[in-house]
C-alpha cells in the first residue's frame, strides 16, 4: 500500500518525501479532529469504575452529617498524639 502511494507521487525522492509527510500529517489531523471525537463516546475507557456519591458510613457508624451554615466542620477523627495537645 505504501509502495503504491510512493510510486504515484510525482517528482524526485525529496519531493515525494515532503508530500508523503504532508499526507501523513493531514491524515493524522483529520483523525484527531473528526474521527476520534466521533468514536470517543463509544469507547470502553470512558466508563468510570467508581460511582459518584457521598461517603458510605461503616456498619454501626452514625450517618455523616453536613455542618449547618456558619458552623465549623466536624473534626476529621484524627487523634492528637502530642504531649501538650497542640497539634
């Protein structure tokens, strides 16, 4: 196939090389701009494995509540291991 394209292009090998590179860049541009975006919704790598949503409490835990407006957020559950208690 590539040999056929090489034989069809006119001129010496230098001009054939320039025209072949131009054809290659043109084909890649057409694929990048039109073909790939058209098939992208149908490809499997667009399917996320993780569902959206909030955190799921573990069994026996209280449900996670959002702080009311103006309130400070709840502690993150980390334990302060310092002797003086100041982080």
